[in-house]
């Protein structure tokens, strides 16, 4: 604004100043409310994410337990098949052994899938306020 136009302006009255300040204050309050609502929405979303993370971690733990149990069962089956073969050398266990190998491959594939899934699970959420 040039100095000449500045001199040509009429002075602002106290009422006009108060009115403009009130408009500005109302705008600030409106923006504060919008920010507050966004913060609440983000907190709700974070809460949902934290709950999903906890559920995924529990599922991952259950899957790891299942893989451990299947691996132990496979080890038990291997021992049983070996003992059966030792006790009954005349019995043809070829088909049983082939199925056992398939079972081991399936358990290994499940273990690999569980490990890949576990890698996608985010770390546990930090405690609130931490």
C-alpha cells in the first residue's frame, strides 16, 4: 500500500476493529474444532490399527504353534514309520513314506508362509503416552 493511499483511508472505528477481531476469533475457533475432529479421527484410526496389530500378532503366534506342533508330529511319524519298517521288513511302506514326504513338504510350506506373514505384522504398538 502506498503512503498516499494510506493517508487517504479513513480510520477504523473501534466497532469495526472489534467486529473484524470477532470474525478472526470465530475463524480460529472453527479451525481449532476442525483440527480437533481430525485428531479424534486419527486417534480412532490408530486404535483400530493397534487392535488389528494385536489380533495379527495373536494369529501369528497361533500359526507358529501349529507349525511347531506339525513339525513335532512329523518327527513322531518318521519314528513310527522307521519302527514299523524295522519290525516288519516284508511290508511295503513305499506309499506311506511318499505321503510322509509330501506331509513334510506341506509343513515346510506352511512354515514358510507363516514366516512371510509374520514379517508383515507390524511391531507391537507403543504404550499410550510413551
